[in-house]
């Protein structure tokens, strides 16, 4: 998913709706890794509770995967309001200690710079709200 979002347009031709759905899917995956329910549980199919350990492991894994790629993904889609609205939600679900633990401070600084630029460029209130949260 990350590779598809990062590919140059010449390599693969994704339509705007496909890019939007891919960004939304990535955001939902990150939210789910934090233990958030995506679909409400029903009585006929009870949702099994994730253990705290598996939630932490999933969050750390997603953070380590996205730490280097997320600033580049955000830069690529900064001028597409419907896509960036979902992508700017992702940092709120990451384990930010991973950046210091793995020596990725410059990637964190780049992420903050891209988020600042997205906030200054956008006119979409949802995007602004997602960046600010």
C-alpha cells in the first residue's frame, strides 16, 4: 500500500478515486492497529478483543513502517484535498517514541515540516482539524 502511494505517476496510473481509497484504507489500517473498531460489533458476530500487547506491537510496527515513508507520501498528495484529509490523521495514531528510539529524528522533523505546509496550504476545515488534533 505504501509503495503504491509513493510510486511516480509514470510507473502506475492510479485514478484520483483509487488514490483516495488507498489513502483511506491506509488510515483505517493504522487506526485498527491502535485497537479502534472500524465496524461496530454485532450480536451475531462479537468482536474479539485485541490484547494490549498485540495492539502495542501493531502500533510499533506501523510506526516503524511509516516513519520514513509518511513525509514523502504527504508531500506527494499535499495538493489533493480529499486524499490529504485522511493521510494527515495517521501521525496521531503513531507511537512517536519510535522516532527517538530508532534514531529517526530527521524523519520526524520532515514530517512536522510537511504537516505545517499542509496546514498553511489547505482550505479544507477537516484537514486543518485532523492536522491540529
